[in-house]
C-alpha cells in the first residue's frame, strides 16, 4: 500500500505538468505600407491624416480597414480567396484604387494554430489621383513575419 500512494502522486504530477499549446498569433498576412513624399527634392517619410481604406472583395460587402486615421504606415490584408487584392484609399477626400496581384500558398503553422497563407505579390496597379508611385520593396508576405517588415512604399 505504501508504494501505491507515491506511484499515484508521481502520475498525478506528470499529468498536471503537461501543457497545451495556445495560439495567440494573428494569422492574417498583411503587407506593411509606408508613406513618403518629396520635399525640396528630398525624399521624406510622411505622416498622412484623414486616411480611410476599404478592402474590396468579390461577392462580399466592402470592408472598412481604416477610418480617418493619421498614420505613417498602414497594413494591407491580402485576400486569400483570390489572386488579387483591391483597396480603395481616401486621403483628404482624394480617392485612389490599388490592385495587387499575388499568388498564395497555404501552409500549416501548427495543429493548434491551424493554417495560414504565404503571398507573393507579382504586380501592382493603381490610380494616380493622390498617389504618384508605388514601389514594391519585399514581394513576400507571411503571417509569421515581424511587424516591421516593409513591403510597399507609397509616394505622394
């Protein structure tokens, strides 16, 4: 009887020490976009005010991503269900449309966290109402990247 009690205590300790993985990651890949302007022929980082951004997806209502924010950078969530992501951006009541063509690959992060998408941006088309140019810095977008991995530069 004396040997049974320590055995059950040991088993109870082993069972109580097992941990279960918790997934706290945001698995939505988004392209980090920074803003830049030329002032006196010098390129400068820029903070824009009054930025509104909508995501446009086929057969779904437009999704408001940013509503009249002031920012030096924004995140563009790419559409995993299509080979294009389309955004309508308003800056000080001037509207531009941005269309990003991309390929995507689904991969397993873990059994607890599930699946995510990798994106490779292949082409960018945009209107030139307030935007002057868009530069592709890093074409690869992944949900597990750090928050400061710049993908696009918007020039105004």
